[in-house]
């Protein structure tokens, strides 16, 4: 019996290593693509430039260091944050159809950021904090509303409530923009609702990192326990977990980074929805692996989309349009495949 | 019996006279005195049987039409309502030249046709791009609408002609057109056969918390025309599509690397924005910044880069910046002449009210 | 040694409406206890009280001689395991991944399962005869297989006491028999088992003790032979009962045999 257990256990370990290898591969890919995208842009020439072209030109070097690099970093962080949040929300709410943009988090954050810009001076720090508060409020309202609905199962109720709350906050941003005196420098509506990283600089990176990296890191450390939060409350209790408290902590850790990223990048949708699905397809539903996979795949996806956004045409393409376009396309592919894994 | 017949006849005659006098808008070919016929910016013919006494100006950017409207002395008496509010509130300037402004009704920019109809206007003026949105609804209610474009120097001069016809002030029309034409000719003559045309980027600073982007106006707008007329090469003109501002990121700006960078900011002081960009490490490597050719577009009550009568000041300023070797225009003197000749402001008023409102890198 | 002991335990969700009234009994370790009673009699509540998720208003609960309140959550999770009737998972975990979740009590918040845990999970699967299902998706299993896997997850906790909520409810005869056999094997390995059921016959097959519950009160506690008695059952279920004794076992039927067994 013991021998059987040992051999089986070894087999499981090997499997585990294979999955870790896959994830390491994703990480490597992210690194490679990051380096490559440093050579992609509109200067000195549109699309791809050689390293010599960049190093021999002080302007190009300045561009890469002071504009491209922070923008690339922000797109990586954005993708990782949205995906991480997607994984967490989907597991906690046991609902594969949710993402921060569906549960009022992104829209609440946009609303909060707009408020901060109009009424509170709009310094980056203030904006981020108020955005975080309203992001949490958005989630809270969605869940609260879902509990009060009497139509359909939990999955449907949550999605419906989330759509309502999202719409409310989006409209709120529209109203603020309409009423606000442009002297207060409220960014265009298109920025908020469609997202964009065209205003990136190191200043934003410095302000975003303290909110985002620690939260993602902590989530990464406790990633296996996320599985337990998908279980029923009694079962989770029997395993020694405090489901209520742990869920709230995990939610806070996933919502705050999203809200902070929204305040610098606007609302970028679909990433949090599809990347977790793709990760689960590639490495399984176990969050021990699907979480880190989502981080890297999400970072990769946003990097890819933003590189297109800033390179393809002479004018900027809003990031949210690209993530929606490409994201929805991939989503359809997943849905219509004959072997429909990853969905219940 | 005779008395009865005569009484009846008189009664019937009076009745007929009453009826005919109650009827409006009967076009009679014999009535040529007082009829106004004008072709507006959308090539529509508008027929008014008498000079309009109740005029309304609606729509976003109403200040552009209003400022042109008030170029004609006495025109303000005919204005009964206008769209106002927000950062480009026409009131800011009009209150200086129209003491009766408070008595006029202020409407929303997106005003509904019923509210306009309730005021019983003889004529409604609006920008031509609002034709399908707002104009059509008004026309369905039988209200006469005249569209104005003002978007290029040519159409501006033409539209001044339209306003002049509506207000029946042909001499004044010539006066105004002359003011513009002389200056236009002055600039054009000098920039006609230039061998060197600096690359110019004229853009709106795109607010977003960071400093990585600018917005380009479409090629068809007056900003682009200003740069070309002043002897510059507007770098965005060949690519510019669309009907509104397009955001370009910093890489594209660097790719263009214009000789001269002009920043427009609505509602803010463009020179402070220009200063901010000069201090940003990213922008330091730009040729325009290195050679100190980054300027904030001047403004007083409204920015001078728009299809507002002030565009001529904008043009003169741009010419002076682009070719200082050809133009040494004393801008403050031009401002004074502008307000004196076109709006009839006294020198004291200009000193006290106009000069303090000047913003941007004027000098 | 007493694994579980309840004295005068009462509990109500809404004050004034007790769901459990003055229940007392004591269960020796290594025994199987069946909580028998119609739906609404408080079986699940009682299980949650034993689990420690609910606190009694009155009375005392002791686990292995210590008051339940004196245990930390961490300690308790290594002693008591819960296997609910249904585990609705929204994602496609494999059986192995699911069973590994049972190792949570032994892992710190920053830890994930290691080779020791893999061994325990494998053993738990073997104890329930489901090792061959380890790579299948939880959602693709039949009702019976799923129930056994849920038990395996609870077993991965290495519990001294295993709680099962209506484990037999949706199983066909074959699966019921498999499950009861697993329970018997576990008893032989020294696990104390408490399962709730509304079917009297399953108790007589495998239970050492039966607690007959009616509207939160304990009508009787004792071996099946004592509890499965016509009068008591009739007053519990509210329908005429026939008790049949054969080969030393007792079997219970509603009086009008044609009527399908209905939940009272």
C-alpha cells in the first residue's frame, strides 16, 4: 500500500513539475515579448526598429526609456492585474462568467477617479485611493443586489446585478464629464470607457506599483487556498478555513489593484474574463497553477494589444477596443469548440 | 333695405380685410420690398419675407456664430435667445459689448425643438454640422434655419456675407470682409513662394494624468488652414482623418519631430502647459523644445485657433512664429485694432477688459 | 473512550424557535451513529453543531473528552471531517485536485500540497476505492462515485470523526451498498462515523447506534434494534409503519405498500 502511494505520489509530482514548466515557459515568453516590444513603435520608423537604430539615436533612446518602457510595464501590470482579479472573482463567486468589468469594479473605479479629479484636486495618489474605494463599493453593490434578486440561479443573478451596477457607474462618469468644467481636466469619456495607455510615464508606474505588486504577490503566495474558497461554506469551515473573512481579504486584494489600474488606464474589458478561461484550459482549474498562468498570459495579452494600439496607425487606438475585439473573438472560439472543457 | 345692404357690405368688407391681415407668410410676387433671400452654408435657399426681428443662435460652439453675429452693430437687438454656459460661455465676451444681454434667454446647447419653437423665432442660426441632429427637427416644425460653417477663411468670409444679407447691412459686410481680406492677403503674399516651410505640429494637449499624447485636429479644420497659410507644413494633414480630434501618442510626435510645436488648450492657459512639457524629460529631445520653438496658442476670452472671428489674430500670430524673418507683427496693436474696428470697443475698455484676459505665448 | 458527547444541547436560528431541543447522547470512538429522522427534524443542524460551525445556546458538546470550544479551528479541522451530499464546483477540478483540498488543515496559508500530501490523498482515494478515478473531472462522475470522492476528500484530513450529510440520498442500490461497505471498512480502521439519513433501513445495516430525531428532539438513542420500533417510528414519521424482522435484522416499510416512500 505504501509503495503504491509513493509511486502514485511521484507521478503526481512529475505532473506538477510539468505544469510548473509550462508556467515558466509563459513567463519566459512574456520576458521575450517585452524585450521585443521595446523595438516596436512609430519612431524612428513605423513598426519594428533595430537595436542599432535606437541606440545610435539619442532621441530614440530617450523615447524608449522615458515613454515606451513605462508604457510597456504598465500594460504588463494591467494585464496581470485584470487576469488575477478575474481568476479570483470567478472562483469566489463560483461563476465563470464574471470579471471586474462585469461586477461594477472597473466602472466604480472610473467613477471614483473622476470624482477625485473634479472635487479633490486629482493628484495621482488621491485618485487611486478614491478609485479603490469606489471599486470596492461597486463590487459590494453588485453582490448586495444579486442577493436581493429573485430571478434565476446565482450565476445569472450576479451577472445581471453586475451589469446594472456597471451601467450605473458608467452613466455616472458620463454625467460627471458632461457637468464638469473642463478646467478641472477630466479626461475624455472615450478614455474612461475604452481605456488607453497613451499617457503613460514613470510617474504613473511609481504610483501604481506599491498598490499592485504587493497585492498580486500576496495572492500569488496564497493561490492554492483559492481553491478552497470555491467550496461550500460548511466544507470550507471543516477544512479549518474562515470562508467569510478569507473571501473578503482575497476580494480586497484583487479589487484594489484593478481600481488603481483603472485610474491610470481607464476601463479595459474582457481580459479578466477570457484569460482565466484560457489558463484553465492550459494548466487546469487548480488555482495553484491557473493563477500564475493567468498572470503571465494576461500580461502577455495586454502587452500585445497595447503594442498594436500604439503602433498600427498613426493615431492611438483605444486599448479597450482591441482587447474587446481580440478578446471576444477568442471567447467565441472557446465557446464553439467541440471539446468544451473549462466550462460548467 | 339700402342701409341694411350697405351695412352688410361694410361688414363683409371689414371681415375680408381682417382675414387677409391675419394671414401670414403669403408670398406675393408684388412684395419685393423687405424680402430677403439668402443661400446658407449648406447651399439651401432661405426665403424671409421681411427682415428677421427674432433670431436665436443654438448649438455647441454658439460663441463662434455669436461673435460673428455681433460684428454687425445693432445685431444684438434682434437676438432673443442663445445657447450658453460651460467653459466657452458666450456671455464672457458678449456681456462687454451688449448691455441688454441679460434680457436674452439662455438655452441649453442640446436644446429641444419645442423650447426653440416656443420662443417663436423668425430665424435660427447654427453650425452646419448640426443640420441632421438639431436643424432637421426645427425645420419640421416650420422654423427657418440658416446654417453657417465658418470653418475656413473662405467660408468665413462667405458666411459673413450671409449674416450681412440677413441683417441687411451690406456696407458693414464689406467693412468686415475688408478687414479680414487685407490681413489675409498680407500674410499670403509673403508666404506664397517660400522655399523653406517649417514642419509644424499644432495640437491640443490631451489631458490624461500623464504627458504622453497630443490630439490632432482634422485636416479640414481652420487650424490646419492657419498653418498652411502662414507658410508652414502641417505634419498631420496628410494622415488626418475623421471629424474630430485624434489622439497621437508620444512616439508619433517624435517621429514627426516638428520644427515648431504649437499647443492649444481650451479653458486653460496654454503657456503654462507649454512650460510643463518643456520640463518633462520625454519632450526634451524634441527639436522644437531644444530650439525653444514650443509655443502656447494665445487666447483672450476664447482661444484664437477656432472658427471664431478671432482666427485672424491667430493667423497673424502663427505667421509671426513660423516666419519671424518675414513678419514682425505687433500683436497687441493688432488686438487693439481688432476690437476697435470690429466690435467698436473704446481704447479704455480694451485696456481694462481685453488685455488682462490675454493668455498664451503672445509675445 | 467517548469520541463525541452531547449534553442537553439546544439551538435555534431564530430566538424562541428552537431547532434542536435538549439533545443528549454519547458515542464511543470507532462506532457508527445514524441520525435518523424526517426532513426538518434538525439532522443537518445537529451535524453543523458537531462540526463546530454553529454554537449551542444551551448545553455542552465534547469531542474526545474536551469541550468543543476549547479546540482551535486548526486543531478541530484535523479531527472532524465533513462530507456533504453535494459538492457543486463551478470549475473542472480533477478528482485528485479536489481530494488534495482535504489537506488544507495541515498546510500553512502560504503552502501548497507536497509529496506527503500527495501520498495522503492517494491513500484516501484507496480507502474509498476511487483511486482509479483520480484524473477524471469531478463533474464527469456518477452520483455514487462523486459521493465516494467527497468522502475521500474528507478522509484526506485524517479525521478521527467523519460527518456525512445524507450520503445515501441520491444513490441507487449498487452505490448505496458500495458506500455502506466503505463506511464499514472505515469503522474497522477506527474512524468514528456520524451520518444523517431519513431512511431507517440503511441504519440497521451499518449503524451501531441510532439517534431518532423528531422536530429537534431526541426520541430515542440506542442500537437499531431498540430504535426501529413501530410506535416510535410512527410518531416520528406520522404514517402507519410496518416493521419486518428477518435474519435478525429489522426492516421498515410504510403500511400502504403501494405508495412510494415519500418524504414526510
